């Protein structure tokens, strides 16, 4: 595995250096004649500018705004690499923009910010927003990400989504729907433990509750987040009030004991075979840390898990945000909605789950190569007209 990683790393460096960036801007028309110049630049463009100066709401009709998304990051939580800043984030945001175009024909632009001050990020995004039809926040650390997303949603009339939160939550719910089918259990009846209370863990717990889960416990480095703990951050106070049938659980082992589902979004090694052994029969384990999961799939399976998912492409059941964000924004842009709601996320998750026609333990989510994915998610979202 080490040799493979080194090879992939060297190969990736070489390919990126060769390309000098993964995206480019391509015009829809060519400036071949003077009439082209006068129509698409001056003086012809003046008529459009005058019109939009008076009626800015028509920007979706006359400009790129209808089909553009800003992919915004401060580089504070990039992949599994941590706080590596804007230049470290830039290749990832380029990659996201490439996926937007390839999967959903959306013109996305990587915007990496040389600040990690939440208010400066908010002000910057608000000021560049006129050119964009949507804002995709990416790789911004918790808890700042919650405040940034909330404020931008208040201040902007276009959809804003922090993909690390909601993209992850939607794919997790889709995978869990099918995993529960495999083990013949119902969401409303299972006990769920979420390991990790950052951006992804918070959003996953909230969406599972919205979908009908009735027993959810979330843990962080200290242990179970519950009402027994004082001085919790605001988002952890929300997690402490989730519905649960295990109010006395304090440690991770307490939480996993008699659980049916374990969803880990924390870091390598945080889940052990002991935790899986303590779970109910036909356990479902999502170990989503990248590149090294919280527990390796073979160990989880040996300890009793029936369905195991990771965030990696070299294991079955890859829980990948790329299954969600292109379609979510395609649907939102097409329908002209100003917000991506919880109901939209639920519909997107169920649409994604339905693409797997015959779920089994090694097939609970579609492949990122499935060309039907973005269209199915977009249809689910575009049903919510402005």
C-alpha cells in the first residue's frame, strides 16, 4: 500500500505539472469579425450593461450568473491534510471545479482566500457574489464553518452550501438507506453512533434526525456529547439534545454498545475492533476518514460488521461528496432557488439511493463514474421551484 501511495503521489505531481492547472475559461463565441467585436464587447455590450444597471435581477438571463458557482476555501481543513492554507487548497478547489463541469456542466471557479478570519471570509464572498449563481464552501474548519455558512445564507439571495457538511451528510444517508435494506433494519428503529463532531459529523446527525432516526449519539475526543457535559460549543449543545435511547452513555464504547450503525468522521485509529464487537448483529460501519479510515474494512468485518463503507475508491462502498454537489447545484441553478433546504437534501439522498437497484453489502452507493447520478440528484432538487 505504501508503494502504491508513493506512485500515485509522484504520478499526480507529474500530471498536474504537465497541465499547469486542471481548468480553463473557454468562450461560447469567437471574435472573428468586427461585428462580433461590436456585438459582444463595445458598443453592443453597453445595452446589456445599461439594462442590468436598472434591473440587476435579470443577470441570470443575460450573463454567466445562471450557470456559475464559486468554490470557496480558506485552506483551514483540506482533505486529510489539515490547515495548509490557500495555496495548498487551490489544487483541490480546481478539482472540484473540474467535477462541476464534467458531471453537471456548471462553470465553477476556485476561489481560495488568504484569510481565515470568519468575518473577512463572509465579507469577501458577499462582495464577489454578483458574478455567481451559487456558493460552494469547501475545506473550512469547524466551528467557523457553521457561522460562515449561516451568515452567507442570511446575506445572499443565492444558494450557499458547505459541501463538507451537507454533501457528506446526503451521501451518508443514501448509503445508509441501502445498507439498512441489506441488513433488514429500519432507520426509525436503529441505534446510531456518530464518531466526530466537526462539520461532517454535525450535518450527518442533523440530516439523520430529519430523515426519521430516533436514537443518535455523537462523540468527540472527550466522549459522548450529552447534557452531562458543561461548557459545550453552540453546535455541540445542539448535538447534546439529539433524540437518544442511551442517555447514560459517556464513552465511545458505551455509545457503540448495542448500536446498529457506527458512522465515523474523525481520524485514523479512533475506532477499534472492540467497538465493533460491542455492536448489535448485522452492524453497519462507515469509516470515512481519508486516506486512512478510523478502522480498516477487514478488521471491521472480522469484528462482526456486515456492511462497511469508507471514503476510499480502492474499497467497496465509497462515500464520496462528488456524488452530490454537482447535481445539487445543477438543480438549484436550474430552478432558481435561493436556498438549499433540508427537504431538498432528503430528496437528493433518496434519489441517490434509488440508483442502486439491488443493494448488497458491497454495493450501497452508485459509482462516481455513473453518468446518471448528477441528473438524478438535480431532478430531485429542481422540483423545488422558486
